[in-house]
């Protein structure tokens, strides 16, 4: 009634922001962070370096990296209120709900301050502490104090397990964190930017983003990949199970993406890691992938149905030793770097994000008083 | 690729039957096709919530059923109480609300948004707002009463005594007027969260987070703060002229959608006369002067008074402390947020817009750390 543009479901193809954070080049299967192609960053960069890249626009010097590492380590502790909230939640709570609630309370320190890089560092540092603390609590164990001498990935694992992990495992988690740190205008990042656009605070943006990431159509899927593989059971049974599943309209978990028209570059890296680190998973998963792509192609030859990042993420996170309920929140632990960077970019050149809707209800009419209804 | 419209202005992001803002004609239409001015005085907040959720006003039996369900949903669970008591009483009430709603809705496994959850979320917010306000005052938390309506119970939990019928009516009218407003930023945030298949608590928490922003829900407080600075009708001319010279924005004026007087502001302006006579006098003069100054500065812009301006006067008249304004806004808008999410569930599709790359040319090679 008030708009002259037409409704595009899901805002597909509608440009909602200009960004210099990351570019998803779906045609060519490239993911670019601040000008760097993901494959050039994945193996050699620490998560801290990539977070610096996203926040500051360039890779850090040695001195800058040391300063950031120190700042992150100094921001890992939870506030008293955050700790008490974590302890008030039932031990069977979904860790995504724990993260949403505890990030919310941890962030009250910042009140209505304008989002800044130090606040982004502070928030990013707290995610592993929250998750590890809750995981310990679920096992009836007390929290492990952080180790300031360990990097972001190593310290997360240390606080989870109470012991240092092998360099290979630390490296794998680090690569995962680097790969997932940003991805254009995905739903959670967009949520964070919508919230930022009202001049709200950083914690509010993050809490909203966590809520969006929780959805199975976004970050909530990697645990579903494991569950589906468990149901399939073994490679020789895969084809029969999967054909039958399609008859029952069961969705294959870990396939399809709105943007990539070719193989997701992150999935390629994670797949190679799976082959190396999680051979059992890889044997079944690679067979399931082959069949799924074949069946999906038979059904919709016109669609570019490719494996998405969640499929092999599941195998990597499993090899790292994370329980599957911690897959999505570990995704959040990575993506918080991108969320905060996007929020900083949004507030630097802000305009409230307030689209229009198209009214499809009845024409105006008069209400009937309560006594005369029914 | 499509053009970039900053703030998605003019971009249609959803089809909805929950409400329509007809900015050109200054009309707000609620679900079912009812004009907002026709609903005021006819329907209570509970009836409006029912309307937004179901598409039709309830009959007496349906309304009684909803009231019963809502009064049964006013108790905090253990986790929510723990989160509430963990926070410093001086914490921003919107932060308290965001956190405690999140804790109250924390579950073991993902649930699909349902009407029952919409009712539960709507019912619990006054309890959190009341408790948060009492703690700020250093007073004991007041337990909810199941024999009171939504507005009356909210005031009961805030003040610890039953409010005068007039005050309850002001609050109820405010709740009716603010319950939905097209695809505003918080409602849109809720719909984006919903689009991923997430749960209703996550949607509402995201919406609260967006409403907190001074450019959205925080505007009512800003309007009241400006009236406080103006001080009195006599000082309005001077204060506003000076503020304008300092390039200060006038809070409570301007709206992206309305091109004429906001119909909600009109109703609240009328109500403000009896609700807060002194502040009404200051506000009337402030409005007159502000509109004149704005028109002189930008004759081409439709600079009308927005709902926040007069809402701040009516809420003051109802005895609501100004730092609670945004929370009271959330108390109302949760009906709309949840109605929008339930509507979106019927045809769920992830909201994932595009972005335009303005960064460096892709493909540069990273330098080794030691060489940087």
C-alpha cells in the first residue's frame, strides 16, 4: 500500500549493506576476508590474527598480535553476575541457550556504550569461558581457570578438558575458527547489523546473532549431520537408507546453500582435515556425500546442489573431541569475530534498518464490542 | 545485482496481515482490518494480543480463556530467578529484560514457535519489568496477582499496591496502541531470527535487543528527557531555539513512515490532558514550537510529532518511572513480535540478503607474520 517495490522472499539478491569484511563469491567458490582468499589464511593464520584482520582491516604485526593476545587473555573471566547466571541454568540446557543468556548478562557491563574494538575483544574472549564452564558443570566438575599463556583455540580446549590438547588438535580447532569467522551477510550477521542500526549496544547485537545462529537453517545443522550419519549407520547401507529417506521427504543434512554454485572452499579444506583426522567419519561421510549429490542431482538437475560447510565441520569438531551439542556454540565462538566486525562497520556509517512490509490482510472495518461478539 | 538502499528503505521484506502502517493517510491498521482509533476504548490489551495472534477479536469465553492462561504464566522459573537476582539492581532494565527472558526460555532442545509460547512470553514480561523496577528502588519484589488484568498486574508488581482505575486505563491504552507497527526494526529482527528455524525465545530476545536502541524503543525516554530539559511551557521557545542552533535533534519528532500526524500520537495527546496536566501543558507548547522550527528549517519535510513524544507524557501520568519506558514498550510490542513470528512460520524461508563488496580487490596474498 505504501511501497512501489515488490516483495522478494528472504531478501534474496537484495543488497542490505555495503561491507569490506568478507565477500562470498558464489560463482567462483571463493570466500574472501578483507581481500584475502580463505585458502591463503586457513592453514597459517591464528584465529587471533584473523580477528585482528576483521576488526582493523589488516593483519597484525608481531607487536600488535602480542598486544591482542594479551588483551584477549585478560578478558576471559566472567563477571560475577554471568557466573551466577551460568550456574542457575539447568544442566541439561541447550548450550546455545546458555551462551545467549550468559553473553547477555556478561554484556551488561557495557551499558549503552557505542560498540568499540575493545568491547569486541572483550566479548570474543568470553565465549570459550562460558562454554567450557557450562560443559564442566554438566559433568559435575568445577570450572578450570584460563591459561594466559595459551592462544584462543588452545585455551578453549584446555578449559573444556582440564588438560592441554595435542598441537594437531589445537591446530584443527584454530583452522575451524579461522574458516567460520565471517561469511558475508548471513542471517546472524544481518541480525547483528539490524540490532546495531537502532544504536543498541554490542551485547544486544551478539545476543540476537546467537539466537539466529541457533536455527537449524543456519548454524544449528552440524549436530544434525552427525545424527543423520548415525542413523545411516555404515557405508554399504547408505544408498538404501538415503533413497528410502527421500521417499519420506527427509532432508539430507549438510547439503545446499543459497550462494555457492560450486564447492564451498571451506568445505574443501574441512574435508581434507576429516580425511586425515577422522577416518571413520570420513569413510561414511564421503560415501554419503557422493550418494546425496547424485540423488539431489537426479531430483533437481537444474540446481547446483553442493556440500555445505556444516557437513565436514561435523567430522572435524568430532575429531577435536567436542560433544555435538557444542558444535553450534563453537561456530558462534568463531563467528563472533565477524559479528562484532560487522557491527563496528554498521555503526561507522549507520542508518536504521527498517524495511517495509506488504499488507495482505482485510480492508479496514469496524470492531464489534466484546458483549456483542461470538 | 539490485541497488543498495541504505536501511532497506522502501524494500519490502515480508508480506503480513498482522498490521499495516499507511503512512500517507496517517492510518495504523491492526490485523483483521481494524483502525487503531476504533480499537481504543473497545478492546483491552489482552483482546488486542488475541486479535494479533488469531486474526479476530475474542468473544467473552475466548477472552476469559486467554486471561486465565496469561495469569498462570506470570511466575519466573528457577533459572530466570537466578539470572535476575545475579544482576546488580542498577543494571539497565532492558538488559535485565533481555537476560531474564533468555534464561526463562532456555530449554533442553529446540522448540518450534507456538501460540502457547507466545502467551507465556507475553505473560512473563511484566513480572520481569516489575521485579527489575522494585530492585532498582531497593524494594522487595512483589509477586504477581492472578486476579488482575495485564495492565493492572503490571502496575501492581511495580508499585506494590493496586493502581487507580484511571492509571490502569492509561497503561492499557498505551499497550493497545504500541502492540504492533508493521516491519519496524525489532519486529524485523524477530522475523530474521525466526527465518533460521530458531525458537521463539531467541526471536523475542533479539527483538528486545533491537528495541533497546535509542533510535527505536529508546526514543520515548529521549522525548521525556527533552521535556525535562525544556522545563516548562514558558521556557519552550527559548530552549528549543537554542537547541536548534546547537544542531540538537528534537526527540519525539519525525518518522520514516508517517507523512501526516501519527494516529497513536493523536490518541495519546488527548489522553495526556487528564493523565499529566502539567507535563501536557509543557508538551503542547514544545510541540507547537518544535514543529514550527522544523518546518522553517525544512519546509519540504513532513516533520510530524511521533508516538514517543506523547507516550512519554501519558506514561508519566500513569506513574511510570522514565527509565522503565522502553521496558513498557517491550511489554506491549511482544504481542506483535510473537504474532509476526507465528505468521512467518507458515512459510519459512531464511532471510539472507546480499551485501555489496567495498573492500580491497580479492586475491592479495597475506604476508608472513615475521615480515609484517
